[in-house]
C-alpha cells in the first residue's frame, strides 16, 4: 500500500515541497556568489576595453572611415642608410614646418604596374600627410594617397591611368593636415620623374 503523502508535495515528480533545494555554488546569496560577481565584473571590464579598442581602430579617425592609407608601413623607408635614418629621428621640425621625402625617379615596369616611390611622412613631422602626384605636361593627377601618420611610408604607388612608355615630369604635392581637426595646414612640392619602361 502506497504511503498516503507519497504523491503529495511533489512537482513534476522531481522535488518535494517544503524541502530546500541546494543551489549550486556561485548563485547570488549562496557560497561563491561574490566570486562569480567579481568574475562577471572583470569580464565586463574586459569587454568594455575591447569595445574602446575597436572604437579607436574603427571609429572616427580609425581605419574604417577610409581616412588613413591602409597600405602605409610603420617605420622609415628602407633605402636610407643607418646614419640617414638616425638623422631623421634626431631632427626637430619647427612648429609650422614639415619635412617631405619621396624618390626623385619612380620606376614602373609598365603603365599598369606599381612603381617604387618611398613616399614618407618622416618621424619628426607634427602633421598627417596626404600626397598627390600630378603630371606637369597635362595637369593630370595620376596618384593620390590617403593620410599617412608621421613615421610611416608607402613603398609603392599605382598610377590611376596606364601611361605609355617614357619619362614623365611630375610634381608630388605633400599636404600637411592637423592630426586633430584634419584641416589643411600647409603644402610642399617636390619634382619627380615617372619612368615607365614598357
């Protein structure tokens, strides 16, 4: 014969009513709850830091908005001797002044190939830099970079149009930009030759 209260006090046949169920460690108000809250708080801080890092990289001024040239390499152009590289690092550029650096002759295997230009925003500069190369004969802009940070360089450039073989006199215009406002603060030009082989 079945005990009279055997079926009473059970819900879904799992737990007797009136008996306390043991909570697993870590649940609020139970042993280990403080540790779990601390772990969750630490996790929240890590996630917040990751979100801030993503904002710095992909938010205003980061790579995602397309302002900075993603082809830029850190450091100084590798054609420089150790002495030249050190001289750039030691140089102090006066307020309102900036240095420019580009190869005087930029060779291209053909008009559709990349040419080695070593366009550099030298480490001593206070400004961001954008560079455009314009053919002197026609006024055609054949290359435009996005912004380069000080201490970065573009090793190669690709022409916007396929030039026929020959040498082309051109001007590389360096536009200095305020790093905060991104407004233009000055320009400097350098005469270059684009040498297209075939």
